[in-house]
């Protein structure tokens, strides 16, 4: 078992998604600025915490439903493809595009490898 397929990795990433969901729901000023920088429509912003909360739950499903956890990593790959695309379209070359690209690579690799079978 590698680090990318370990259940603990899924749990850590779920905690990150949950924390980010809370930060987006508040919203924290740097996140608000990042959403402004990529020109995300104000009516779509309330969906971000919902998506991130669902992602956290999906990642935690690795303990009972590994297939759902793999679907979650796939959907997070799609989410980060869209995020990187939004940065490129807005010509926003901030550190946000680096983070989004890193998460894109991480979740794509996790999808390809899949979680451990229980």
C-alpha cells in the first residue's frame, strides 16, 4: 500500500476539504479574493461549501465504501480541472493555480490507483 492509497491519506484530505468548506462558507477574505480573481459568479459561490462538504464525506467513505471514495477522487479531479481552467481563462497566474494544479495531479493519481479494498 502506498501513501496515495492509504486510508489515512483519504482522512487527511477529507479534513482539508471540510476546513476549506467552512472557510468558503464564512467566507474568509483571501478565498473571496481568489473567487473574484477567477470571476466566479456570485450566485455560484454558495455551492462551493456544499461541494467541498460532499467531497469530505465522500473521501471518508473509504472506510466502508471504497468505490464511493474512488468516485469522489474522480469528481475532485473534474472539479480541479475546472478550477485550473478558470484560472487560465481569467489569466490569473497567482499561487492559486499552482495549488489547483497540485490537487488536480493528486486526485487524478489517487483515482487511477484507487483506495484499498476492505
